[in-house]
C-alpha cells in the first residue's frame, strides 16, 4: 500500500500508480463507511481548498465543497469571471498566490488546447497540490468514482470483465472528451477488457489512444475499437455510454452539431441494453440528455447505477484531498 501522497498533484489519470489508486479507493471506502455511521473524520481541519471554475458544474462543485466541509476544512467557490484573470492574473500569479492562501487548488478548465496547460502551469507555480476538476483531456476524479462504483457492483477483481465505453448522441452541446479518455487510460490497469465504440468522426486524442493501448498491454487487458454500438454492447458487464464532441474532426460548434446529428440512433435504450449481460450496469457521469442520449427507462431502470456513481464522487474526492492536502 502506497500511503505517501502528501503534496501530490492529480491532473492526469496516470499521475498516480495503480497501487496509489488502490490506496485512494481503500481510503474512500473508509470515509464512506464513516459518513454512513456519522463518525467524525476531520482530517483536514483548518485547511482550505480553492475551487476555480472556468466552466459550469453541478456534481463537481457540490462534492468538492461538501467534501471539504466534511473533512473539517473549507472550500472557496471561485468563478473565473469574477476574478482578475481577464485583467492580467496569469497561471503564475494564481499558483503563487493561491498556493500561499490555500492548502490545495482545484481547477475546472475544459477549453481545447488551453485547460490542461493552464492546470500544469498553475501546478508549476504552486507550493500546494493542484487537483483536476476536469480539463479537455482528463476527468480523473470522475474516473476514480467510476472505478469505485464498478468495484462495488462487480467485485474488486475486475479481470476479464467487459466494459463498453461508447459514444452516444446528445443535442445540447459538444461535450468534452475527457471522460472517455480517462476511462480508457485507467480501466485496463484494473484488468477490464475495454471496448471503445464511436462513429468515425468521434476519435479520441491519438496520444491518449496510444497510452491506453500501452496500459492494456502492460496489464494484460483487452482494448478494442469499433464503430458499431450494438456490437460493442454484446455481453458487456459495464455499459458506459455518453456523448462527446467530434473535437478531433472539428471544433466549430455548428459543423460539430451537423456531424452529431447524423448519429441520432446512438441512444442507449432497453433494446441495446438487452444485448449486454442481464446484470450489466449502466453508467453515465451526468448530466445526460434524457431521452436523447439515454432513455429514461434505462437511466431510471434496475441496471442504472448513475446516482451511486455520482455519490462516489464525494467519497473518492475526499480520499484524494485527505491524502494529498494533509
Ligand atoms: N460529472 C460531472 O463532472 O458533473 P458536473 O459537470 O455537474 O460537475
């Protein structure tokens, strides 16, 4: 068990080794049990977290903010537009100054080609951990909650379990690629056979794909890519189907929407779920476009674990904060 995570950043999913991720999960389950029993667990008394948002959020803000309070500390919600960032405060100022005010800096910045760089530059200038609340490449805290949820439902040994990471149609906006990218990087390390399904225009970043293949080789797990959603669902233990923008093809919102609209039949419905194993779980990080991306019948049905998954954001993030910010 690797226990010394003090001072560490979590920006990319592979920043922590598999053994370190296992430590985070152990601590997350302990914190979940303590909260269920009403046992105090103020491991971060008097500590503070800056939460800097460049993009909207429901779950991420709520779970980080509540998690810090439950750990005995305080989280400051800082919306980037209310700061002096547009008037000259650079990543260096943010890292240097917030690093002196706070014990951790959490950032959400999903702009293509900008967000991940921003986080890394703040981290370079900061004396305290920088935690990624989602950038355009990774969503590591979502992925830790996903892994925790899968283990709760399918057992800790996930070897040879089939997980489909599928694109799904949504009409609301071009969603970031960070969730599927985090999943294909992390899940092979835990032995899952990952099948990635998407229409041709929805490829993920080439270097992430290469790293995912490398993780699958290293850990003896399967990793396949298909453009057939139904084929991918066959005999799956875990169905994780969500939308993302065709951002490797175009970053123009109108052109992207035209491409997306060709694939309206990529909806997760009961017929497709029936192709997976009978006890397959349906996962989605939320928000989902109800009855567009997934039918309400599936999302509210017996195979759906979306609310347990959302809850686990709280426990997984508390574990990361307690281990890195103490
Ligand atoms: N899943 C997730 O990150 O949700 P929010 O965008 O609401 O934070």
